[in-house]
C-alpha cells in the first residue's frame, strides 16, 4: 500500500512539473507618459491590479507567468482605466480591452 501511494505521488509530481513547464513569461509594457500604471486582466479573473515598474526612460513594465492562451487586459493609468491603442482590441459586453495572446 505504501509503495502504491509513492507511485501516485511521483506521478503527481511529474504532472506538476510538466504543467509548470507550460508557463511562459510575458513582459507587458505601457510606453506612454504617466505617474503610476497598474495592470488588470482576465489572467486572474480581474481580481488584482498589479503595479507596473517605471524604468529610467519612463516606460512601465510588468512580467507575468502565464499559460498559453488568450487573455484580456486593461491598464489603469493614473487612476483611469485605459487600453493601449497599439495592441489588439476586443469588445466584450460593452467593454473595450486589449487582447494578450501567449503562445
């Protein structure tokens, strides 16, 4: 019985390892002028607003680990919800969001 549990556990760890290998790093950038930029999106059900870091050149960025797929994102720039017009745009239930595709 103990041996059988080990095999299941080991198989579970293998599956976990394979699942984690599917994660991709996505760097999302807001290149426009701002004091503070946050990012929200469907990647976590729109639950969090992640603070983007401002570089010396004034460009905001954040890196996320995401599984391949399509996500909707939106930027909160100095307290105002905005889309990046240079990114693909989707319209969903009357809202405009940017489309982020992870391959």
